[in-house]
C-alpha cells in the first residue's frame, strides 16, 4: 500500500483557500479529516476560559469533558477546571470530531475514555483514564455507537 502523498501550496492572501482529497474510498478517518478542515479546527486549537478571574487558553486536547451549570460551561482537564461563557452548542461547533455531546448538559472528549459500560435505564457509563465516570444519556447513546463503529 502506498503512503498518502501530501502537497501544500502557499497562495496569495486574497485567494480562496481549499483542500482536495483524492482517496480510493472514504472511511471514518477521512470523514474526521474533512470535518476538521470544514470546521477550520486547524485555525483554532484552544478555548478562552477563566479561573479566579484570570484568562487562560485551554488547548482542545487537554479538555476531558465539559459540563454546563447555570449557563456557565465548566471545562475539566487533568489538573484544573475552567469557566467558559460560550454555550454548549457554540462549543460543539468549534471542537474537533473526537468531542461528542453526551447529554443536554455535557460534552465528552472520546480520547479520554478507557471503557464504556451499559448502565441502568438505557444510560451508558464512560470510565475515563483519570478514574472519573460520566454518564451518556439514552438520547445520545445511539449517536455514540455510530461514532464508535464508524457509522455502521
């Protein structure tokens, strides 16, 4: 199998940027690349948040999960929790594809999940690599399964 050839052409500022992928077939990884490019996540890699009134820029890859409480979003990382004024639906639009809404009030970074287990009443429990547990609402379990199986 041949490796993917990548070509980068620099263009003038006034020209429209575009990306063309020539692939034999699409799969979950190519879909993630397309989503990453369409959302322009390569331009924004962090979120502005506050801790004790001080502004911090939290890189996407450090965020384990996000929960909403009283119109404030709390971004949880390994070492800290940050407050963010953006709404969950706004965060969903800018976060990479490895983040998934798991309830009305939570978004999960799937890369921090060590295991998924069924829970009572159609819920699913995600055990995170840091030992924490979060629950996936039954309304979001189907979408999670689609993402994990590549839409199959």
